[in-house]
């Protein structure tokens, strides 16, 4: 990513893209890890850009090399994921929404293949052509089927170049579309009968598929047994450790809004309030062990990050430049409710009981309570 500075101002130029892919955002770290591999004489699996150890370091961090942690919570899962990408099976990441399945698949693809953009986004409208290949109709009509008139899919390109392909939200696709992958993964080749009875693309080493699937979403299809056999499954769980989640939210705020000096200060105490609210409501049990009603809305870490960013923006543009628990309270209400009356009642119950009690001897919770209470008046 270019971070050119405009000499006329002290503010850094905004990046040209809102969210460049992982291999661009973390190009420096990937280069460091490639050098590390070379120095150690590390063995690379066929078709891989980095060694498995370096891929792991890219995801979970390697402080001595200056590589940041990106995925928090379950390091053994990362190890298993890396191992399954070396094998014959694909990797399927399943779990609740907002548990970083997409992020993890992006990081793994970027580290293993140097690109995370060979991606199919599964929807109800995904067709077999999206998974296999399609045609440029003007060329098809003019010169018939040829290499030139063929429009490759991400899978086609990944096979030809030996790269990792991501298949997002695979269970949103109709079962017969999902099953297109079965023959691709078992035979590691893609027939192109239009170019001749023998015409095919054979997968080069390095090719594999990372699928992701949300378990809780509406409109999901079952995966067929045949497809399941082609993947090893990993369930990604929400972050349980409070310290980890605080650190994660802090990092993400920094990634989105810049380092601490360039945005409203977000104190540890306030972050702790935010993360505690999410963990209480997510688990259905408060830190003190009291039961609370869990909202229907998924109280994921991804939503916690959204709240933190929104609270920072509110403090910066509408407040006095310091993030307090009051901004957090207002933004939690906006995120958690999503217009659901039942969830509003649950959150209000939490505020009326748990937060009110904590507010009696803690200034931060008092701020939270004072801002949350009038929201339902
Ligand atoms: N364990 C985690 N480690 C790092 N970031 C996480 C974690 N869980 C959630 N997040 C945050 O959630 C964001 C969105 O996650 P995403 O990959 O879109 O989730 P999913 O695909 O599971 O719905 C991530 O970009 C990150 O900010
Ligand atoms: Mg996702």
C-alpha cells in the first residue's frame, strides 16, 4: 500500500482503497517472513510461497520478527488449518457469524499463495459457471469456443496457477452448485468439454479450497455428505478470553482509525466495559455469574469492533474528543437492537439489573448506565 504524504498537510493521505486485500495490507510482514524462511532454509510445500511455520506466524504473530497477531484465541486451530491446506482435503471454516472465518481464510490464502482475491462469494444466485468457467459471448460467437473466449472462474485460475481459492458462504449456494466442487476436489481437474473431449485444467500443486459457512444464518442449505467428505472442518468459536478480546478491539480500532495519537483516546477501562457487555450478553452469564437473557442478534467480536469504531467517531465528531462509556452505551444499543423489540427488552433488562448494580461503585459503569437509561424512556 502506498502511504505517500502530501507535503501541504500533516495528515497522511487516505489509502486509495477502503480495504486493500491482506497481501497488500501486510506486504511488509509477508516479505519479512519470506526472508526468514530463506535464512532458515525452511522447506516449502509444493506451490507455497511461505513455509507452514511462516504461515502460522503471519496469522498468530511473531513479535521478534515484528509480525503482528491477527487472529486471536485459538492457535491450535490455526495449526490444524495450515496442515489441512497441505493435504488432499479442502478446509471448511464453520461457526457463528462474526468469528473471523472470512478473515482467517483471507490471511491463509494471502500467506500460502500470495493472493487472497481468488474468491467466490456464495449466494442464492451462484451458478455452476461461477464455480467452473463461462464464456465471453462476443468472442464465442465470433471464433467459437477457445482458450481466448473462455472466462475462467476463481477455481479455474487457482487450479491452473496452483493457488488457494476461497469459497465464501458456501451454504448459501444451492446444493447442486456446492456439489460442483466435489468432482473438482476429488479429481483435482476441471473438464472443459467445449474445447475438446480431452480438454481439461489439471490442478497444480498449491491449489486448494478454503470454504466458510455461517451456521446460524437464515437461508442456508445443508452440505451434502459427498461435499463434507472433501473437506476437513474446523469450528471457529467466539473469543472467550477478555484480555484477548480487549487487545483485539484495540488493534482493530487502530487499524481503522489510526494510532492512538491521531484519534480520540479510548482508555482501557472503557474498552473493558465494552468487551464485558459483549461477553456477558454473548454467553448469557455475567462476569459475576448471574444469568442474563441472550439477544437473538449475534454479539460477535466483529460487532464489538463496530461499536468501538462508532463510539470513537461519535466522540471525535459529536463529543469532546474522549471516548467514554456513554458513547459505548449509545452505540451498543444501536448495534445490538437492530430494530428487534425483543432484543431491546433483553438489553434493557441487562441495563436495569446488571449495569445498575455495577454503576453503584464504578464510575465507568455509572457513565454507561446514565447514557443507556434514557434510551428507553
Ligand atoms: N478471533 C478473532 N481474531 C481476530 N479478529 C476477530 C476474531 N473474531 C472476530 N474478529 C473480528 O471480526 C471481524 C469480522 O470477521 P469475519 O471474518 O467477517 O467473520 P465471519 O466470516 O466469521 O462472519 C474481523 O475482521 C475481526 O475484526
Ligand atoms: Mg464471513
